C-alpha cells in the first residue's frame, strides 16, 4: 500500500468566515492557521497547500488575555541605523486593527514559499462587512 500524497490541483477549496468579536486573539489565530494549512482535512499533506480560504471579520473586537493589551510589544527593524520601531497592541488597534491577527497567524505558518502561498488565502477585516459574498463563505464555529 502506497502513502497518499495530495496534489495541489485536486484540492477542493472552501471559504470560511470567522467572527473574531469578543474572541481571544490566539484562539482565533490557531483555528485560522489550521484551516489555511488544511490541517482540518483528512488529505493534509505537509508539502502541499491543501487549505481553504479564511475571512476574519470584526478583527478590531478581538481581545487579549491578561495584560497583553498594554505589555506586549511588536518590534520591527528597517535594516538602517536607528531603524528599530516598536509598538503595543493598544496603539496598533487604533491605526491597523487587522494587523494584530495577521501577525499572530503569520507566526503560526511556515516561513517559506508554501507559507507565502497559504497567507494569500487570508483576508482580515476590521469591521463586520467583507467583499467576498460571491464566494458564499460558510460560518466557522470556534472550538
């Protein structure tokens, strides 16, 4: 008996909507990352993109546990002298609330070409509306 290996062109893709309102950021990110990778499917293959498309709405209403809202820091470095920047979720939520979930999910995806392809299927919106109604997305219940 041979080991099954999924082929990228044979994967059936679905669209899922996750409502992040009053949900913990990490819990939403774990579920979204698993759907994007395809780990919830029986045909999951590590080196093939078997995942589905994920739409996250109400990203601005996702919450942190404990004191992470004020104590957690996001840092970046431009590569130039003095190019270090840091911010916290409180300030990031005011300017770009969808980036909090994007960064959390990015950390859970492989950092290679497969990860780049997987992240293209992620769509995060701060409000409750999204432009993907034509794809007929199904609501995903968080576990």
